[in-house]
C-alpha cells in the first residue's frame, strides 16, 4: 500500500482569510512600485551581477566614511535612497521566495495525497465495474480516459533501437 496523507495540516478558513488579507495589503502597499519591464528592459537594466553589487557597496561605504572622495555630480541623497530600497526589496524578495517554496512543497504533498486517493478510488471502481455493481460501469467509462493503454517506457530500462 502506498504511503498516503503526507500532509495532514490544513489551513482553517480564518487562517486562509488572514493570509488573503495580508497578501491584499502587500499588493496595495506595493502598488506604486509596480513596474512592468519588457524582456529587453530586463536585459538592459538587469545587468548588475554579484561583482557589480560589491562595487556599489564599496562606493556606498566610501561615500559614507569619506564623502570628500566621492564625485560631486552624483545625487548622493538619491543614491542612498536607491541603496536602501534595493536592500529592503532584496530582503522582502528573499522572504517571499522562502514562503513560495514552503507553499509549493506543501501543495506537492497535498497533490500527491489527492492523486493516490484518486488512484485508489479508480481501482475500486474497476473492481466494482467488473462485478457489475450498479453505476460503476458508467463511472469506469468516464474515468478510463485518464489511463493510457500503451505502457510508458521504463526510464531505468534503455529502449532498444531497431537495427
């Protein structure tokens, strides 16, 4: 018998409502920051890699510790606002990505549980349809479309190619 019910934790209606309200509040709070970049824009502006982030951090540090060494043509107030926003958004993104990962993992287990239960129900339907139990033939006919008659190749066994 396959392992089932891998995740027996379920959100209550109140918890789901609180989460949905929190997401709506975050969406509202972030509305004015929403920018839709085209793929070309993303390629053009998204070129700051880890090495370049280190450069930005070093320039920031020098500007803070020795402002007399910084170029006067730069709006350093705006630079600091951008720097602070970048760090804040990076932290928020990291937290949200962690939440997304946890939600996806929980969903995978619920999907697995549902699929295993559906397979069990289908097996029972096949058995009952074979014994001519009322209603099961119709259910079997409706469900058999999800099961292919042709066997799928075993990924462990290499397919033989005709010579």
